[in-house]
C-alpha cells in the first residue's frame, strides 16, 4: 500500500506540473495573439534588408534630386536599396497602377496626380497616409489647404508632394495705354477685356473652347467658385444648374464673345499659349510655369507681363489649385521602412532642388520650405518673388476643379470627358444658357449613374 501511495503521489505531482506548464503555455500564446491585434497568425518582423520601389512620372533634374535623396537613404540604411521607376502621365499612369493592382506588383510608393490617387485609394491600391504625414512632422508641418484637400472619409489618402495655383497674367503695357488698373472684380475684368480688345492683333482675354483642351473648364471653375458655385455639393450631388453657376457661365461666355478671336471655339490650350507668346492675348489664367515659358519663348514680351490674383466675384477669389501627391501602395512588404524613406525626399536640400526644376511653377507643401532661404535663393524666383507669393496664397487656399466641397470620385468627368465643353459649344450654337446648364447637369448625373453601375 505504501508503494502504491508513493506512486500516486508522484503521479499527482507530475499532473500538477503538467497543468502548470500547460497554463503557462496558454498564457504565452494568448500574449502573442493579443500583441498581433487578436490574430492567430504568427507575428513577423519586417526584413532587415530589401529593395523599396518608387514609381513616379518625373523627368530631368527632378529625377536627379529623387536619386540623390534615395542614395542618402541607402547610405544611412545598410542592406537597403531604392529603385526609382519612371512612369507616364494621364492614361499611362492609370494603366500602370491598375495593372499593378491586378498582378500584385504595385510598388511601395507611387507619385500621382490627385485624380489617380483618389481612384487608387477607392480601388484598394493604396492605404491611408496618416502615419506618413506624422513621419514628416504631422499635419501642422504642411500648408493647411493642400493637406486638407487629401482628407477623405476620415483619412488622408496620400502625402502632398507639390502643387500649383492658377494666377492671372496680364499685359501691364496694354492696361497703361488704356488708362486702366489691374482688374480686381468681375465688372473690372469685363471693362478691361473690352478696352484692350483691338482685332485682329489684340484680344483682351481669349477663351479657348476646343474640346481637346480644358482651359475653358478651368476658367469656368474660377468664376464659379468666386460666386459661391460649384459642380458638386458636400455629399457629392451634382449642383451645376444653379443661379451662382449661371452668372459665372454668363461671364465666361461674355469674354468668349467680346474679347476672343472668332475662331476661339477651335482653339486648344496650346494655341492659347502661342497667342500669348505672339503678343495677341492680354489676360489669361495660368500657373507660374507660364512665366518661364514666356521668358523662353517671348523674351521681349516677358517684361511686359505681370501677375495678379484672379478677379474676385461676389464670394471672393476663386482660387484653383492642382496637386501632385505620393500614395502608399497596398501590399507593401516594407510598410515601416518606406516611412523612413519618405523624409529623405522632403529634406530641404533635395526637396528645394526638386522644386527648382520649374522655379515658381512647383510650389512647396511644407511650411518650413516656404520660409526657407534655400527655396528663395534662386535667380528666377528672386525676380518673380511677388508673383510666387501670390501663387502660394492661391495654393494655400485653392481647390482642384470639382472639389471645392471635398474630394469627389467623379470630378475627373469634368475635364476628362467633353461633357462641360459640349455645353460651351451648345451655347455658341444658340442654346440658351439656362437650358444648357440644365441639360448638362442631367448628363452628368446620368454619366455618374452609369459609372456606379
């Protein structure tokens, strides 16, 4: 009996030991599950080496600055490399990310225009950029409006990279001859445009209406927003047919009929530029890329042009801006490491070098850069500093076409199709503006419904 008793005692001790060991094992497993956000998958750390890939549409000295930033990252991070791959703009950009998503070959970072960045985000090709914003100093490090423009459904869809705003270019010598000041209101714009139109050699404000262009849509948007109008409301509903937009349309068509050449219905954006360089166009709306273009193509005319804010409507200035961004692609193996890479592209020396590819035309998104002596230390920027200050004001307050009340998936229809330009042509052909607005609103609603399926 004694032997049996000892045996049972040993078994009891062994069973207790097993139960304790099993309990400890369960606790450890539970800890791992909790640390992994409730998932039963094994927690795995990111690799300690690898290749980060950045697809971008840039050329020239912009590639050089990106490469220099990437080289510095590689120098500071042994075992890591950065591959920069150039892609195209427009439809080429779309095809690239769509194919990458379908084939699971998206890069870590993707340089995009805002319309593509939004489409990527909605398609699941990119992820929220809040962590990336924080890696660059947080929201307060950025100009307010360029960052707010990227806020969508409670998240930032991408990181702002740079942008530009439409300013008003005008021939100062023509205004002086006419004894008129710079137009600051709609009424003054009408007066100046009429007074400086002297066919066939001078036209006050040329409105190019060719369907393959988009400048007329830009001009319309500037007038719409300065009158409190817009294409969409905050919920994304089409609101084209409104009294505010009708008044803006009347202004646009007045300028077309009274201050543009007879053939302007067929003028493309490029032809507007040619007329500008040949001294035939007195006023236009354009980003500051135009300054360098005039200086290069019409050096004798360059001193005669000045830049001002667009004329204010009843609701103020209608600033139009455009944005280039960096999206964080989904499916990246190196989510943490790409956050370490991003600040290298925004470090002052290389970021300013990147922006100086088109001095004044490419505006910074970081507050520190707008205040940096390095940014302003450029001969052309020094010469046009007042113009750049105006453009920065516009960039800090403006919105892209169709997005005055927030990001909208269907804003691309406004310039990517002929629906708005068809409206202009219908009016030229004799359709009343009120009817044209109503018909075009209906078309837009139908196009959106078709896209929604």
